[in-house]
C-alpha cells in the first residue's frame, strides 16, 4: 500500500515524510513525488521474535509518497499537482496545526479541490463518450458506452452536489468501469495534524472532529528535534514537556490502521514476520500476500489468535492441547494479530 501525503504547500508534509521514513526529501524530486518506506512497528512481533530468536525478523511496511501539495493562490496548477496521487491507494491530508489557521477550513477546502479534480476527469470522459456515440460503431460497444455514460452522469451529479463518490455505494461492477480514472474521492482518506510545540497536547478542535473519524496528531518538528538530542538531554527535555515516549511508532500505526490495513503473523525459528493485508481479507487472500503459489494450492490455514498464543506461552503445542489452534478454510476472515500457517499443495 502506498499512502500519499497531501494538503497545501507548507502544511508540514515533507517534515512528516522525513520523520516517518527517515528519507531526506529531495527538492529535485518533489514535483514527481518522492517515495519512502516505513516499517509498521509491532510489539507483538518483537515479543515473539525475542522468544523464537529467528534468523530474520521482518515487519510489514507501508510506502509513503511525499507530494508538492496544492497552492492556495494559483489554483490552475492544482489538478496537475493532484495527478501524482492517482497511484496512491490512500490519502493522508496533512493539516498545518502549528500556525494559527483554522483546521476544519483547511480540510474542507482541500476536499473541495479533490472533488473538483475528479469532476474535471469525469466530465472530460463524458464529453469523449458523447462524441464516440455519434459515430457508427458496433451495437455491443455502443451499449457499453451508454452504460458508462449513465454511471458517469450519476457521479457528476454527486460531485457537483459536493459529495464524495463513496456516498454513491457503487457496485463492484460499476467500480470496475471507473477504476482506471483512479478518482481521488474514492480513495480512503485520513487526517494528520502537525502540531506546534505549544499546543500538541490539546485534542483536535470539535469542528475538525465533526469532519473526520480518522485523525492522528503529533508535534513533528519537536519530535524530530528531540530525536537529535543525546539520550540524557532528551529524557530531561521530554520530562519537562510531560512526554513519556516518542509518538513515532503510534503515528505510523495510526496511519496504517487508519487506512484500513491490519497484519497477520508467521512465526518460526527461521523467520518471524508480520504481513500487511486489508481488513476483511480472507485466509486465501492472505496466503496470496505471502506467495501466489500458496493461494493457488491453498488447502487449510492453521490459525491462532495472538492473545491465545501469548496465553499459551508462545507454544503451539499448548494451543493445540487447549483447542485454540484452529483449522480454517479459504473464506475465513483474517483478524489482526492472527498467527497463521498456510497448508498448501505446491
Ligand atoms: N512548529 C512546527 N513547524 C513545522 C512543523 N512541521 C513543519 N513545520 C515547518 O513548516 C514549514 C513547511 O514544512 P514542510 O514540511 O516543508 O511543508 P510541505 O510544503 O507541506 O512539505 C517548514 O518551515 C517547517 O519547519 C511542525 O510540526 N511544527
Ligand atoms: Mg514539501
């Protein structure tokens, strides 16, 4: 999964990108977008790795895309700036919470921009379809064009009313028709507020909370400054600020889970690993994330929940004895923290 950091220029995207990925933003790359990877920290995996002492421990990752952001004044350029995001699977709207601006207003304005960019794409396609339908073409093709046109008109009406296309409740076959447009309003969205040194303990304002269920906040610049201090000064400085730990890992997890992802684990003496999947994925889909052969030859999944495995002292045989090691079939919906062993004929 790739999440795009979006928002207005100067809202703190590149500062957040550097903090999350450890990659230095390269100004020469920013116009095309710059990608970095972040591990998704997981205490459960760390504990299991301490027990199994495997040769390799690997954490699930999330790709983060830094983008130039939109301009408030030269709006003509914004569609082009947003086009970079079409390849992203989700959007993190970064809001400037360190200057005095209104956060809810920033978010509402940004949402308007993406509605506008999507509308432009849909309307261009509508125009082209109208032209195509006037020409003499096989009936079958014309029928498909008519179906697409009717769907796009519904989408246009929705966007013009200022609503995102998620409110349309599109059927999977309809989503397929418009998938290639990669509409921004169809992508999962969450909000990140970059806080100043003075206000980072305050909860997000009520008018912002009313606009989004997925809000993560952190004083990014302060966190970065803290990370550059030596241990002793850091501890002292943090105590002064009333901070007990860095928010870094919580923020990555907040973004990862906020984007509708979760993990399952595979554990053993060779390797302990967390695998990123979409919430709601089935055992056979999870197997496919490990290797396509495992989904093709899928027979059963041996599954234990993390809580049961922990209770059993991380001993599979104890789970077997207590009946908490289950055999699940293809359609089993994987839960966050499941430990899975895929049985497949390969
Ligand atoms: N006080 C404070 N300043 C920040 C924070 N994040 C970014 N800034 C400052 O805001 C300016 C723009 O940040 P930048 O990350 O380049 O914004 P971008 O245009 O969205 O990439 C820089 O001068 C940063 O130092 C923050 O969390 N707190
Ligand atoms: Mg930047």
